[in-house]
């Protein structure tokens, strides 16, 4: 069997056999296939798609390219949450400690930024000393000690996905539903969890721009998880504008701390409570979603969630004093407000452009080996529906490099649409919920 034959078959729209997929994934993982052939295969998959059988084989190959964890000796349900990625999407950093504070085990293996979206690991690493590269033994120890551990993929966990994930980021192949499904589900199924809550984004700042595409991806992942014996739910949530107000690694850690102090933006608080409620419900900690929301809100109001976050940071080698003084997080040297050119109302934001602006400032990667500047990013002052006056700041750029500023400034200036009248309607934050194969419209 040859890599070029597998690439050609997929390029021409053929259906790959489980054996062909296993050959290609295992050969790439063991460095017998170079990046350029893997990149060609990824592009063929993006353009041609995959059948359900191919996706199942792809996920299985990625899952079994490394270790599958077993936490059955630790009492209680193990539950995790995963987002398909968006701009300002930082909910994991609030809900993981919140749910753990309720006594539910949260083993969370996360990823780095992909394209214009930020990554949980990059955000965590903006906390001085925080170690996301725990061994599996250390991962287990932290989880058993405080009920939550937040790490990246080790060499043992889905190593095939770790290699492909970095390659997708720099070859414009992020948006493929089969690749997204295989990447997410292989990592999550390797965690030894019993239940998984998925946050599938849709809108201008999401990889799935249309609700139809987001729903299709959500159904695919829920189906995959159910087939593997897991409790599953997927929420289709809005990404037509940044979530919260802060975009950028250290800035987003700061905003998460604000939320766990009982403040922060309303949209971020709302989504965190909803996702936490689902995690608590699937784990059997509560008997209804309303009870789950109340419990999550109580854990935040009492300070228990923030103290759990402090414990996690300490156990993973980080400087927990950032919770008391967020000024200890990396700070950009320069600020530049982006001013409105007219009076009116914000009727739309090109959300992806805000994410790209943060990326070009140094907050993300354009090449696999790029380093990240944790301090840079964007603070959004005006969201959709807000009234604005000429000369008033729409957002503020936090930057360290003058050379990177002009492109980021242009992207942000062009991302806002201002009109004399407010928008007639705004999309809800939560569009729909998919549990198993049954659809539940949001609000019912």
C-alpha cells in the first residue's frame, strides 16, 4: 500500500477502506509519510468529504494511535466539554473549575489555537508557570487531588491527532467536518470520560458558518460518541460576534477570573452556566437543567469555582496569585483605540476578522513553529445592538509590535458595520440542542 494511492483515491472522490485509513494514519504518526503528503490528503478530505464509515474508521485510527485512559478506579462520573472554536471562546476555563467544585471529575485534554480561533492551552500558558504538559501519571494525580486537570495531548494520547492538528492549522484544512469530528472525538474518547458536552459554534466567527453545517457536524459527533457508549449532548451556539469582550490569551484568562468573581460580560456568563448545567446533568449531579444552572451560579457566587481554579493552577505549577492580581498576567506595552467614524448602532461584526486581528498581532500561529505573544489581543467595547457616537472606541488593540499593528487595525476597522437604526433582531446565544439524535429547540 502506498500513500500516493490513498491520496489519489480520496482526491478522485473514492471511499477509503478502514485498512487504507489505518495505513495512512499510522504511517504518518510514525513519520513514514511526510508532511507534504499528509497535507495533500487533508486537502483531498476537505474537498471530497468522508462517508460515515470513513469517519468512524478515521476516528478509531486516531483514538488507537495512542493510549486510552481508564479512570474507573476514581469514583463518580467523568465528564468533559469541548468547543469547536471561536473568537473569545473561553468557557472551558470557567466551567471546568465550576463543575469540579460540585464534586464531578473533569479530565480535560484541550488543544491549541486553530486558524483565527484561540486555544485553551495557549490561554492557560499565559499564566506564569502553568504546565499543560503533564505526564499521564501527573494528569491522574491532579485529577484525583482536585477533581479537574487541564492538559494538552501527551505523546501517549492520540498522537496521530496531535500531528495532524498542527498541520491542519497551517494548510487551510481546519474547516472540514470529518477532520473536526475525528480530531475532537479521538481526544475526548481517549480521556476515559463517561459523558461529553459539545459546544458547536455557528456564524461569521465559527468554522461552521451556517447553522445547517454546524448542526450536521454536531449530529456527527453526537452519533460517534453514542456509538462508543458515551452520554452526549451538543449545543449549537452563536459566533456572529466575539464571546465576551476580550480576545487574546492573557486577556481571556483575565475575563474568566472576572466571571468567576460574579462579574464579566452577560453573554459569557450565560453560556458558561448553560454548559455547566449540562455537564452536571449528564454526570447525574443534578436532576434537571434548572437545578444545574442554580448550582453552577451558587458555586460561582460563593467563590468555590474561583478557589477550585486557584487549586488547579497551583497543582499544575502556575502562579495562582494572578487570581488576586491579574496584573501579574502578561501585559501588552501599547494600546490603540479603534474609533467609530459615525453615529449610529452596531448592526454586525465580522467576527472572524477580529480573531484574525488578534492572530496577526502575535496571539496565534501562522506557521507550525510560530511562538505566541500571550499579552496581545483585542478588547471589544461595542457589541451588536450597541449605540455608538463618532469618535467613541469600538475596541482597543493591545499590541507589542508596531510592524503588526497596521494590518490588525485595518481588520478591526473593517469588521464593524454601523447603521442609523439598531438591528431588527439578533440571533439567540443558544440556537438549538441535540441530545442523542433528538433535536430540542432552544428555550423548550
